[in-house]
C-alpha cells in the first residue's frame, strides 16, 4: 500500500523524535520539505543544549534557511510530531512558511488550535495552512510513554 506524502515526511519527523528520545530529550522531531526533498531536520535539544529555544521546529527551520541561503522559506512545508508552541509558530510565520503538518495536539502549549490559533490570525502579515493529526496516534503514544517513564523515575527517587 502506497503512503501519502504527508505520512512519508511525518515518518522522517518521527525519526528525528527518536533521536531526541535517545538523548533523553522530549521526543519531538521536525523536517522542512521543499520540492519533495527534506532540506532541514531538527529534534528537541533544550536539555542537552541548555537553551529554551532549541525546539525541533526552530532547529529544522534554521537548517533549511542555511541550506537555501535565505530566511524566507516560501514553497516549503514543515512537518512536526507535536503541535507547535507560540515561539515556534512565530518562527514559522517569520520564515513565511506556507504549510505546516503536525501529528499530535498539544493541549498545554499548542498554538494551532489547542490553546491559540496563530496560524490563521488575520492581524498578522502571514497565515499558514495547517494539516492536523497526520500519524497523531503514533506521535502521541511516543510522548505518553516518555512522560510516563519520567514519572516512574521520579517515583523511584521519592
């Protein structure tokens, strides 16, 4: 059975989330795609980098901008395993990215419908077309397992 392109690229983002998991980071991954090719990759590095801006989306956007030699990422799509937060939506809008595809919703920090919807805020100079829930169950399970493991470690220390 042939997979849809959204699912194929989300699987690439899931691979990045796996890299984060192996480094004991929250397992979130992202890829930027242009003309059917991945041009930027990223995974969460907040803990290992001791930097609150090292979200998967920001890292992938920086990599894509560097590769293209431009800050405008027109004609690209960002795939990310978790609904972006306000900071990441700000970066997406600043980069003029036209499309975003995310897997799992983030009820605590999501800025594409869960808490806010920055993607379609008419007060901003740029809007982003959003596709939600691609491989959402898989991404959600990875996150749930990660946080359950953290809770179990904390209980063991008590």
